[in-house]
């Protein structure tokens, strides 16, 4: 509910926030009440305002799932000239494990992109980087959502 640029961040490791996203705020270390009012159609920024990079909330079922959509995660010049296109969704879902065993947090992304070289670039660079960042995000979400024992 609170992820995003100048919101709760993406819960990655602090060094990732500092090195890759120095203009963004550090990921929030707790659940922030005023960022819990996300609605379908809302815009979730994923970069500095001048990049016009972000997501639109396609679907939201509190305590169950969130679906984000973007066509803006490419350099503005590529988007404006039509040199490349990216249309993707990011789905977050919570699945109860039953018998008070907790909840599984799942997420995935799906994308259509053109031309062919953009897919190759994505698979060579973005997918491996996303694997590392996703692990940190999962740990970060857990540390904020689960009580300390």
C-alpha cells in the first residue's frame, strides 16, 4: 500500500537506496498510516517527478492483492520517439498459509516490450538485478509487517 517514490520506498537494503536512488527517500522502516489509502486508478510514482515514471493501480483488494501497471519505465526520449515500448504489470498478493502459520507474500511481473533488443537487455540486466532487489524487498516487507518476537 505504501510503496513508491517519496512514499514508503521499495524496502530494499539501505545501501541500494543510497547508491541507486539517492534522490529518493530511504524506505520507510514502519507502516505509515497516511499511505494506506491507495485506490484503483491512483498513481504511484517510481522516479523523480520529471521522469514521469510510475504505476497506475489497476486493482486493489486490501489484505489480498495489488496490481500495478506501467508503460513509463523507459527513458522519456525512447517513449516520445517510439524507439521502444514497455507495457508491464506488477502483482503483489498475500496468501494465508492456514492454521495460524502466517502469510505468504508473492509477487511477479509480466511485460510486453518492443523491439527485440529491449527484451534481450531486460533479460540480461534487469532480471538479475531484480532478483537481488526482490530478495531485499521481501525481507524489508517482512520486517515491517511481522511483529518482533
